[in-house]
């Protein structure tokens, strides 16, 4: 460590930045950047900038999100919320279950309300100098991994044919993935000032279509709303200003 301290600050920073971008470290140990950040105070600042730049969160992690990401808010550039959706044996053959849909409506509503409440306390220009990109994703999957359009609420009698689709056929790639959720935000979503860009993947847009307008209304500093194609790096801009 004495030899390290003898290096000029610029050289130290170059080494740490190279180490942070080294893909080999991922295969050697779990969460390497976290371990590097614990070496000393100087290393912590450098590696936390990479650790907190892009965050993936879900409903369980929301409980600790506000406490864990506090001092590091200034490093956050992208937040991806993975909304927990129901898993089905086959969405093309599943009988419509209004009970499960009601539970899912409540869970998704609570997840979005919780995240917006947390982010409403983040201060623009202070906690997040450059603003945050918020990505909301969530769509139903089947147990074997295929994705299908919404199940038929009124299944046909057996004598009319099952109409069971071939798995992973073209119909599995449509935008109408699952039943549209009817979300209830009660008094409304909290106003979030730090989000500058909202991204909703195309797979998720149909199910979350009822949430788009309330989310946009709660993001007063939003300058771009985007839908991203599932397998396309080029986003399709829906609206911008």
C-alpha cells in the first residue's frame, strides 16, 4: 500500500478506472466492484460511481432502497424497476382468473407508488445533478420461458377446438402481452423532480398502458418519453420536447 501511495493521483485514478472496467474481474469473484470499494476511502469514491450508475430494483429491494442509496444518489443515472408479474404455464391456454388479476393490480400499483414516493424526496441538481432515466419493465412469462398475448377470457368449448398455439410462434412476439392492468394509485403518484427521461420497453407497454399517463403527470421535469424495442438498441421515441 505504501508503493500505491507514492503514485501520483492521476496515475492512481487511471488504474482504478481501468480496474472498474475490467470484465475479467466479473468471472473471478462475485460483486468485484463492491469488494474493491471496501479497500479504502479513496477507492470507495471511484468504485461507487460505477456501482450506483445503473440500478436494477424490484419490489423486495424497494424496502431498503431509500436507506441504502442515500449518499450515493449523486452517482445514479439510470434506475430500472422490474415489476413482478404473474408466471403462467401457457398464456395462450390459461383460463382467465379475475382473482389473480386483482392481486396483480394491487401489487403493481403498490410497487409504482412506493418507488415514486421514494424518488419524490430526491432533489434535482443536488442529489442527481444530471437527472435520472427511469425504466419501468414488467410482462408475464410462462414457466418454459415463452411469452404470449393475453389469454382468452371466454375459452371455447372443447368441440370447437382448443386453438392451442405453437410455442414461440409469431403470435408470441406481439405487443399485447398479457391482460392490461387496471391500476389504482389512490390519491395519485408522488411528484418526482429528478427524472428527466422515462423508458417503457415495448413488451411492457400494453400491460402498463393505464399507468403511462399518471406516471408522465408525476414527472414534471420529463423531457423525453421512449418505447424501446425488445431486441433493438435504437429506441423509438414516442414524444419529446
